[in-house]
C-alpha cells in the first residue's frame, strides 16, 4: 500500500481549506471549495487502485486476472458530476449576490448578518 496518494489528497484538501478560510472574494471561495472537493478524487483513485489490474471488462480477460473495483470508479465519476453541479450552483448564488448587493466580499455583505 502506497501512502503517497493519501498524503497528496490530504495536502490538496488542506490547500483548498486554507484558501477557503482566507478568501475575501466569494468566487475565490467557490474555487477553493472545488479544490478541496477535488481531493476526494485522489482519495477515491488511491482506494481503488490495484497494481497490475485492468478495467473490469471481462470479455477478453482470462479467469483469475486482477481487475480494479468498478464501484470506486463509479463513485469517482459521481463525485466529479456532483462537484461540478455544486460549483455551478454556488457560482449562480454568487452572481445573484453581486446583482443584489453589488459586492462579492463576504465582509461587506452587512445586510446578511443576523
């Protein structure tokens, strides 16, 4: 088991979270959230990787050949689709905030404070 992909996923997550916490622009914050979410791609690929294994298409494979787990691949693909949808939704909300309040700086959105 190789530890490097897990460390890379943790590093990508930390970089995204750091950018999210220090962001003064909502568009930048959405981008940082997308970066943090992309660490799950690396994590899922690390979990599903098997050295020497092939895609689980059993048409031409001899019996007993190692194959990768197709569930992890499906989860990674679902993760990409959900991530793109969430990013698009958040960017649409940022556009509406810009139209309504004239700023994308979270510190200047005083009308939203409770």
